[in-house]
């Protein structure tokens, strides 16, 4: 994979790079999802679907502090480069 000098790219080039990265990630996510669905289908022949197992498994609760930190990360504005 060729290295990209991000510092030398214009705003438009950076936006295009971001868009290409998002597209590639979406493709990979879709491919992985198809793989997992196929695996679930194969496993369902054994009597228990993974959906039933996942639904009956206990779910750990997140602490209030971790939720607050997550919210802080989402709402903080991105600092502009000088």
C-alpha cells in the first residue's frame, strides 16, 4: 500500500480520502456481516440459533462514568490546527 503524505493534501483531497476510506470500511463490514450470517446459518442446524443464545446471555451494565466519558468524547468540538 502506498504511503500518503497527509500534510501535503488539500482539504478537498482529504475529504475524498475520507470518503474512499468510509466506502472501503462499509464494503469490509458488509462482507464480514455476510460471513457471520452464513456461519450462523450453518450453526443453526445444531438446534440453537446464535440469536437465542445471545438473547439469553446476561448483559453487563455500563457504569455511569463510562457513559459520561463516551458522551464527552462525542460532544467535544474538534480543535482546529494552528
